[in-house]
């Protein structure tokens, strides 16, 4: 699909959202460092958990609001909400005020408006792009985000700590421009009202929509294989969710200033904060360059082996991160970490579709998201853990969780293979065969 064939809505959003994402990644990875320094690790960890709980709740109603009130309306409201939030974010980090609590409130509000924005954003792409081109368009947006991840943290390691007020002013300005552009230059794409009402329900309230989605999660309790998949996913999420949490605090506190490149009298040195920025950028660069290639390569192997090896590699990266402060070894650990991430990017959704009955795929995909929502909610506890048991033991604990996750994946795929074999047998054989331990 050529650029000239793209819908004007998508073109406008791709350009606008790129700059928003670039500025977002200039401050977002460093917020855990900020809260730990200003509020203490225990308070920071608990507050970050609370902010994730707010995000989980708003995620549940984001899709409902996009269907009920319209894609454009929710995106414009969210963009203006983020702009208003940046006013308080700027004020809390201005020459006239220094308020970590107001900063936390603003940071949480940004997450809330983001949770309302992105379901409408994805739905709009589905509305205006033909099905055969959707994966291509989503891939372009995904690549755009990862380009932001490459450059944002490197720039943020400079501006966030030295020019935070000016950085947040820039975020405010770009957010206002995006809100104006969305309001003026994109059109509403939600299906006609009758179709919307049939899907959403004419008199359904937001809390009823949340209740219905929560009921859908009952599928987890009735499918033991799927339950194991969710449990393993939550455990391994405690490793990859640490990229902007534990890893940020660790590099800031423990990694000394080191020379990146020295030629004669010319020397480029990186502090711990800047090392962290480069680590995040390395992750984004690898994701942007290697996702498609890795997905094709992983399709050659059995899914079970890929999930198990990915979990183990996450664990190994945690061990390496926690055992060194040498910059180049940390970069090596990030390569291992990102390899583990890329291994399962292309096969997760396809495996979920195999687990799900055809008439329940929507529910299964929705419930599968709990791996990340629950994992993201628990992950900030790692920050106060560093006070209670130390950095090294915290990384060891994450390694253990990754190994347990690998073990659960191994058991789940063994049971899954038995189930597939049983379903492939003739009826007479099925009746005489013992039931698999997990089905």
C-alpha cells in the first residue's frame, strides 16, 4: 500500500503521533528514577503500582468509549486532556515549584488519557484501512514508535535531568498542536449509529461494559492450559517490565561514569543516566530492525521451545544486569534481553488463536492481555525490593521467576501436545485413551 493511497486520517496521525511519542520517550523511561530520588523507593514503588491500577481500569473502558462516542471525539478529548495535564506537569517542575506529588498526579493522568486514546486510534485504522493492508499500516505505526524509542531516551538522558521544565514545555506545545490538528484535519470514522448501538448497546453504561469484560475473563478459570499460559506470562513479565523501572534505578545509582569513546584528547563519557538512555535506545533499534526477520526465523521452530528459551534468556539477562556495572557488558545484557523479546513477538497471537475455540477468540485475546496488565501492575514492587533485599538479590529473584515461567511453559506445551494428539485420534481410540493431565 503506497503512501499516496493512505487515508488522510492515517497520514495526519502518523506524523503527529511520531513527535508526541518522541517527546514521551524523552521523559517516560526516567520517571522511576525521578520518583525514587524524590519520594524514596518504597513510596515510589507503591505509587507506580497505583498508577498502573488506574491504567488497567481505563483500559477496560477505552474500547467501549471509542465505539459509543466515536473515534475522533475520544482522540480529541484525550489529546486535550494530555495537553491540560502537561500544564500541571510543567508547573510541578518549574522554576516556581518543585512538587513530586503533583508530578505523580500529572504522570498518572497522562496514562489515563493515553488509555482512552489508543483504543480509538487502533479502531480508526481498522475503520479506514482494508483488511489486506491493515498489518502493513500497523507495522508502519509500530516502526514509528520504535524509531521514537531509539532517539527519545538518548535525548532524554540529556534534557530530562538538566532541562526538565523546557522539555515538558515542548511536550505541552506539541500536545496542543496535536489536539488542534486532530480536531481540524481528521474525520469521524466510527460505523453508522445503528451498527454501533447493536455492538455497544443503546442504554449500556460504562460500568456495565466493564462488568461484561470482567465476566469474559471467566474463560481463564475454565481452561487450565490457558490459565498456565497466563500465569507463565505474568511471571516472565516481571523481567521485561523492569526496563524502565528497576533497570533505570540500578544504572542511575550503581553505574559509574565511563568512557564510551576516547580518541586522543577527545573523550565521550556517559553517566549512569545516559547509559540507561543508550540501553533503551539499543532495545528500540533492535526491535525496529530485527522484528520481521526474527519472526520469520522463529516460525521454523516448535512454539514450546521458543517460549521456554525466551523466558530463560530473560532470566539470563537479569543475572547479567545485576552482576555488573561495566557499560559494555550492560549493552550485551540488553542484546540478550531484546532477543528474548523478539523471539515471541510473532508467535504469541497465533498460539492464542490455537488455544481459543473459534466462537471465543475475542474473549481469549482480551483475557490474554492480563499477562501484561497484571504483570505491569506488580512490576513496580521491584523498586522497594531493592531497599529490602538489595539490587543483586532483586535481580536474582527475577531470574528465578523467569526460570519458573520457563518451567510452566514447558509443562503447558507438553499438555497441549498431548491434547492435540488426542484430538487427532479416531473416536474409538479417544474413548480408550486416558485424559491428559491438563486440558
